[in-house]
C-alpha cells in the first residue's frame, strides 16, 4: 500500500439561483448517511478533471457544462483512516436539475442549499467533522468572488 494520500475530486454544482447541490446517498462504506457533495477518488492514470466529469455523470446523470473555478484543496482522513487530498471545483451542469439520476439507478435524497443553510450538512456527522462545511463555505465564497 502506498504512503501517498488518495487524490479525490469534488463538485460543487451550482444552479441558476446560486444554490449548491448536496445529496445523501442511501448507504456507502465511507461517511455513511451524511449529506455530501458529488465526487470521488481519482483512478490510476486519470486526471482530476476527468475524475470530476466521471463522478458527476455517475452520481447525478448530469453533464458538466462549465467549470467555473477551483474552490481549493482539503486534506482529511476518511472513516477508513486513509489520508485524502481532495480538489473541489465550482461547476455548472446540463440536465434536469430536479431529477438526479445516479448510474446505479438507486434513489438519492438531495437538496439545493444556500450559504445560509449550511447547518443542514452537519446532520448525522461526527462531532468536529467540519470538512464538508469548510468546503461549502469556500465554495460560496468563490461564488461571491466570481459574482455568479
């Protein structure tokens, strides 16, 4: 096993009202049940950008229409203890934003949140787990900076 952290890509999907898409997958091994953004691990030989496109398509059925900018990188260890470096991007997508359609066909609980609704992402998270909140705060700051 490599000592290098896993590289990950995350998508802050922005709608026309300036809200960001968050979802709660039904079950998964890493960070089960809490709200999250779209994203995942960069596969060997894959670029961060390619992983971003793949994950958005797989987890929502939407296609990236525009990458508005990088939100930055965050380093954390997952529930599995593996260190990760995640680069997050503010993006726009094409598709029916009222109906995400994950590739696995499973149901997905989702909502669109504003910067004033960040408390929702703290639901069901371990005390002190502020990674997602920090990513979203940086994302909304990027939205403000870009004026989008």
